[in-house]
């Protein structure tokens, strides 16, 4: 059974930084493209960043230059470094494989950007 466990969220002031982690089990992590997604209240879940099995990164335009996605295959973990956070980025952040497997969604981690 695949489990994806997100952590690292919290309350941060505008302009601050957070590093999210997603630990994976139950799948061959190294061959999967991995993505970070977020869902704000009342909005649809959106892709924030993607890292391929070869560690090529892709970003939503809204986060380019501020967010960095990385992976550690030995630790079966994908990370999202978020800098210069904005209040409108308050959301629950999730990881998943790409393309998405709906059964893989975890609990996510709440990120709140507020002064």
C-alpha cells in the first residue's frame, strides 16, 4: 500500500520561508515523477512543482524563482523549499506521483501565510 506523508507546514509571515517534506513508502520511488500540489479553501487543487525521475524540475509560473523542488531517492523523500511566501499561498500542500494517482493522496500539510 502506497503512503505519502507530508510534513513541514506551519504558520509563517509574508516573505518567510518553509521547507516541506514528503516521505514515500510502498512504491518504487526512484522511477516516479513526483509533484507538490496545493489546495486553498474553496479552490481546486493545483500543481505547484514537479520533479521527474531524472530530477528535472518544473514549476507553476506563480512560484518560479521562489520555490525549489528536490528529491532524495535514498530517503524516498521529495522536498519543497518555499521562499518569499505570500498570503494567497495559504493552502494545504500535498505530494503525489505524476500523473496523479487519486488513491495516493495523504493528509497534506497546512501552510498559513499571515502576519
